C-alpha cells in the first residue's frame, strides 16, 4: 500500500456507525491528502468501504471549508479574528445570562464527534455556561433504541454481539433498516451467513436493496410495527417456539406479554399492517425455527411516536427465543452517526451525565460534580429534548444557542418551526467546518476541524471503542471543538475546569467520570485500544477483557432479569384523512450522509444523486395522471414542498418516500411530524399524512 513520498495513517471513516477501517494517504512534503486505502485487517469491515467512505477525505482540503471565524454584520458574514469572535461570544453570552438567567443559554450538540468532544460538550453546557438546556442530534437518531434497551435490558448498548459473529448466525430479522444503503459494509456478513444457509426476513414498507435479498419481505404500512411485532410474538408463543427455560430463568413479565398478544392473530395483524397473513406466518416460523438469530433494526422503527414500544417488542422476540448473551445471536440497532453509540453515553442528553449516570440521581450528581470540581448544588437540573428546545425558544425562555457539529435546520422535523426559532434567538453560535443551513442562521460561525485533523476515540455500532488518529494539521485557522469550547469556558470564568492540552487528557477524565457507571470506560486506555484494535465497553478495569457479548449471565436490571414489556397497539400520530390521503415516509440513500452538509459538497456523490425525489407506485401515479420525472407538490399539515416523481413498484401503493439529505426548499423535513415518543422524545419522522398535487 505504501507509496514513495507518502505516509499512511490508519484510522476510520468519519461517517456512519460502521466506522470502517481505512488508511489515509498523506503527501509527506505538502501534508495534502492523496486518497484512502481500505483496511483489510479491520475485523468489522474487512477492507470494505462505501462510496461515501472512499471520498470522505475530499472534505479536508475542500474549497468551501470555513477558513476563519465569521461574524454576521448587516446580514452578511464577514471573516474575523478568533479574538474578535470569542470576545463577541463572551459579551453576548454574559449579557444574555445577566438579563435572562443562566438557562437563557442553550447547547445543541451532535454525535458525529469523538467521545472526548461529546463528553466535553456536556461539561461545557453544565459547567462553563451553567445551563440546563443541552440536548443533541442523537435525539433524532438513537433515542428510541436507547429507551427500548433500557426498558428491556436495563442499559443502552446498541449491539449485544460483535459484528464478525454475524457470519455464524442462521437467521436475520431486519426491521426498518435499509442496511444495503445506510450501512453497506454490513451486507458482507449477511452474504457470508447466507452462503451457509442463513435466512433473512426484512420488514420495510419499501422493497429496498436490502429487502430484495430477503427470503421474506414484510411490506408493512408505515407506523404499524408494534402490531406486526405483537403478531409475530403471538405466533412464536402459539407455535411453541419459546425457549421456556431461558424465559423462566432470565425474563420477567412473560405471562403478561403472553396475555397481551393473545388477540394478535395473523388475521388481526394482517388487517392492521396491510401484510398478507401467509407472509406473517412464514416470517414467524422462519425466525422461530432458527437456532442463532439476530434481530436488527434502525430508524424505520425507531423514528416513530411509538419508537420505544417498537424496540421493546422486536427485542422481546429475541428474548422469547433465548437469543441474548449467546454466540452469533442477539439484538442490534444500526447507529446512523459515526459515534452514535459513544456520543450518547457521555452527557449530551438533557437528563444524563457521563457513563449514563442520571441527573436525577443525587449520588450521580455528587460523583460527577467531584470529577468536574464543582459544588453539586451548581449542577443544573435536567433540561428538555432537542425538539422541545425550540419550544423553549418560542416561549422566550431560551435566548441564545450554541450549535456544535449538528445541522437541525435540515435534520429536525417541521423545519419551518426550527428556522423560525433560530430567527427568534437573540444570539446564535455554530461550530462547523462547512457553512451548513444551520450555520447560515448564526451570528458567529467558528471554523472547526474535520475528523482527520484531530485525534480521539469513537464507539462504533457494536460498542467497540476505537482510535481516530490525527492525519494532518488543522487547515486554515480551524480548531478542534474541544479547544474552542475550552477557550469559551475560560472567557466565561470557568477556565480552571477546562485545562486540556490534548484529547487524551480529556479521555483520561472521561475514564474517571464513567467509572462505576453503566457505560464504564474506566479500563480503556489509548494504548489498549491501539494494542487490541478496539475495546468493548463496559470495561471497568485495565485487566478486564471488555464486553463484546452483552448479558451472558445477567441483564443490567436490578434483579438481573430482562423485562418483556406489554405494548398495546396504537396508531401513529397522523393517519391518512380525506384532506391528506397518503402516507409519507423518509430515509437515506447510499450516496449521502445525514443532512448532506458534507456529502453534498463531494462532486462524485452529487453526480450520483444530486437532488431529492419522491418514490411513488405507478398505480398511485395513474390516479393523479402523474409521470416519471414530473415535478409535483406534496403538502402536510405543516408545509409544502415540490419535488420530482420517481415511479417504482418497490413501494406500497399507499405510501410515498423522500430521502432527507437536502436543506431549505428541498428539505422533506418541512413536511414531517414533530409528534414525540412519550419516553424517548423522538419525533415521528417516519410517518405523516400527505396530499399530492400536480403543479
Ligand atoms: Fe463505512 Fe459507513 Fe463510511 Fe460507508 S459511510 S465507508 S459504511 S463507515
């Protein structure tokens, strides 16, 4: 791999939770990035990279990088010095808190950052700014999976098994995940297992590239997952597939679950979900008869107002079959963002402190206050979830916001409400390396580094903590987010709590902060990660081997048993009406990442997929006399947008699909419903009622 005049730095892709292993080629003389090579000895992805991964390096020297701090003057951004920008932030933050109180400031974080940065964002909000209003974009991503896992297992780790074991599984039940496009390098494991005879069941309203390779494709009506899962549980119980010994020894609430699914006959389930009875029976028998099965899901089931319910029910399937804590079997969610797992463990959530400690637990507050060197009385109380922060802006309670590594102007639901909230703020700061749609609303934009210009750790979708190495020096005047936050902290009079020279020092503090918590990183060090090529949490001590397989002996609940929650079927927040007669759902395409801020700037990716579109079944199109390529208008109770029709028989006749990677007038999130899950506070991105019109 090595070429004359170049050095190879081993690291991981910056995008999705797969965190594929790669080497980045750097010109030794100029420091310019020459390209990437896949890393064949990285056991999770074995040399595979997707189109996003092979072009990710092009961000680093991209001409649209923000080079210096920007200050908005008379409605236009003007380049400034760091001194001017930071002084303005200090002045405005201080003035806002003096006038309106500590909680008038807010922080909107993200999880496309290292563990060190995610940890520091939580500390920055609570110690440097002293505000209770902090939440993050993971609320729109992993929060329902987290809520479901806490309910069933007592702890939120996204996968109960390491990925390479998937090769030895004999059945995959995949719900609401278009794995082939969203986590493409995972597909190799399914193929390897299928070569040995493994079966695959895919639950998705669309016949995605993932569904096309399935043995059974369950094309359910969006928003009916809990009915389907109850129906599958009904059959698993009725047809004698329950591992009675496992359930008796390791689960609570089986009798109640058994009673609750009694009415979910295949016929009743079919009536709600719109899926043929035979398919439901075939899927249940296929899953029930397997010996080493894995239930996997993603945003399709989680981004619903019943997302936590959906997660608990699909997880219960695996528990009834006795599949948790064993080789090549278990439950997993596909994390969307690179550090979707680690980013939610270290205190960016409104109610959590590092290590999944709860802000409502006085002992946890005491412990973290001690680590941070503050009086427990000064620890802010829990705030509100990401979308609810915009309600607080509308009410006038939040007056200023610092958005870090996130683009809610595209990724939040009901974006017009979000845009209006940004306009209502007295002052707004954004850290980013491109001028995102969110950054355009800001008063000050601070140039942050890309993933390759700083060091740190991330935690991939398996729960494996890995090393992101510094590949090159920061471009222009950009700085790592941890450095930016530390500098603002100093100006807010809290410098003594932010004395960091390197990310490693932050990680050392994180190790102590998580010690004894549910997400315990205390035994993980940079040296160990390098030596062992990643370490799985929980890992309480340096001589602990880490935990690739979760719950081998006990679950993380007080009595060590898993819970089997009872879930009544409830309709989604919106169902079709006379005015809005169809269902709209959203998702991703292989060529773009999340809000598209990064991938819409890569020429190759834009050549493949330049614009959004609406997928429509030809039968629906013929009712309206709509043609392939025609621009139509879609309207929901919130707003309208125009986009091109893409005809396909790979979608239900009652459903429309639009990918969400574009902003402003191209943002499908103008249409989506901010109806929240009562536990996870996840908005219902995946189901809303819509009407379509010719224009
Ligand atoms: Fe791998 Fe995900 Fe990066 Fe693609 S985007 S290369 S699947 S980490």
